[in-house]
């Protein structure tokens, strides 16, 4: 009989694991939100389309390059050719290709999700030992089933809370440090005349400004995505949201000379775990005896490609174990 694997999280790491393992086991992905992609996110408000998480990604690993090249042809990925105005002192000049999900950032995840068994809106609260495997318990006390393996791809602090004490990697998980970010989304009637489609800022509050509607494949009226600096977000993570939005708008005015306080649409998102400051330093955590494992960008670094690499390496390790038993 096929072994059953539960993957927690439908971000890039979770979907990569599910794709790699689906021929070897019955794989089910559980995602707490109503959409795919995790931090490769898109928010739709009316006609506006905002990539409010990851902005673009690079592909240096040959296997990731292959995947990106395939999806650039079949759909889900596009090359973003516009220049970025990088204002950080001594910022390196780079000609590295930049990619985005298409038609929105979560298009990448949607393309990867074909033929996978994915349960959305399913927040897994804890795992209980059950006849040599694990029973998942969701936040409404439902039990979506018993699994031989459970893999968490939630950010490290959430993985630490989810995993049972038997997992025994609390120490390693507690050393991973992730930082927050505030994202301000602004919908406009007319595109502003910025120096470039995106600005990487050197500013105490604002880290990034993108004319999101200028990215390839984005339909809809002009709109901006503004990210705070991660250290500023951590220092103000519980502050009043209106104050946060005002500080970000003031920062954008400093940087561009444009005042967006009267923009027709405004929305703020708080990411408690956005970036990885201190990664695990190993591609994954696994206890094959218990059938528990964890992967995600936090293992190797805070980039989309790191999530892929972590998941791919864990999938190889689990595939080996499945062959042995
Ligand atoms: C604001 C911001 C800007 C960024 N900019 C860039 C960038 O420009 N370039 C770049 O390369 N990277 C960027 N990143 C980082 C990039 O988005 C991540 O590295 C990558 O998306 C991580 O993928 P993942 O699958 O490891 O984790 P995630 O995408 O976080 O996926 C984990 C999933 O698990 C789900 N989950 C968590 N707990 C549970 C639970 N208990 N039950 C069920 N589901 C659960 C979550 O909802 C989520 O969907 C950015 C991230 C943010 C937030």
C-alpha cells in the first residue's frame, strides 16, 4: 500500500516537495490560507493587482533554471527586464536575469500545483502520534487524516510551534532568525513618472518601491507596492497600522517627490516572517524514524530559490528512505 505524506504549506517549498514525491507516495498538501504561493503572493482589490510579497527572483541553481525555463514557455513565469534604480551606496551592478510569476507572482505556484491534491483553508494546529504515523489536527479540531510522514514548510517559528516534542530539533529551529516587513499597496489612476519601474531605497523606513503594474503580464490600473525595511518593521511590528501607512507614504515622498496620501486605494499588509536573517545552515531537518521533516527558505536563505533548493534536497532524502522501507 502507498505511504501517505502530508505537506504543510502550499508555498514554493511545499509545492516542490509535493511534485517530487507524488509518484512515490500519496501526497496531500494542507494550506491555511485560501490561495497558493505563500510569500509569493498576489492580492487583488477591484481591478488592482499587487504582488505584495516576493518581488522577483533569480535562478542560479541548474535545476531551478530548468524549472523556470519550462514555466517561461508553458506559463507561470516571465522575465522582468526593466531596470531597478538601486540607490544603496556601493550597490553591485548586476546583469542577472530577474523573473516574476505570471500573470501575478502566485502564477508560479498555480503552475506548479497542477495535478496535486491540495486542501486550502486548512490550518494545521498540531500532530498526534497514531499507530506509528501522525494524525493531523486542524484549528477547528477536525482531523484531516493519518499520515506516515508529515513535512512542515511553514516559516521556522511556525514549524517550531507545530512540530511535536519528539521531533527534537527545537534548538536548531530557535536559532533561525526571521524578520518582518510591512507592505503598503497603493492603487492609482495615473502612473507616476518614477526614475525606474522599481527603486531599491537607501532610507530609514522604506526598502523598496515598485510600480507593480509595469511588471510583465500585469493587467489593471497603475499600482505601487512599497516594502518597509525589515529592521524597521521588526522595531514597529505591533504599531498602529494607520501610523505605519503614514510613515511609509512619507518615506515614498522623500524618495520620489510624490505624495500618495490621497490615492484612491490603499491597503497595508504585515508580514511577521518575511525575510531570513539567520538561516538554519543546512538544507532541511528530518527524522526518518518518526516520519517528520521540515524545509523552506529559512533553511538556506531568504530567497525564492532557497525554498526550492531546500525542498528539492529534502525530497531526495525522503525518496531514499521510502525506497528502503
Ligand atoms: C515582503 C517580502 C518580499 C520578498 N521579496 C523577495 C524577493 O524579491 N526575492 C526573493 O527571492 N524572495 C523574496 N521574498 C522571500 C520569498 O517570498 C520566500 O523566500 C519564499 O516565497 C519562501 O517560500 P516557502 O515555501 O519556503 O515559504 P512560504 O511561501 O512562507 O510558504 C509556507 C506556507 O505555509 C503555510 N502555513 C504556515 N503554517 C501553516 C499551518 N499551520 N497549516 C497550514 N499551512 C500553513 C503558509 O500560509 C504558507 O503558504 C520576499 C518575501 C516577502 C514576505
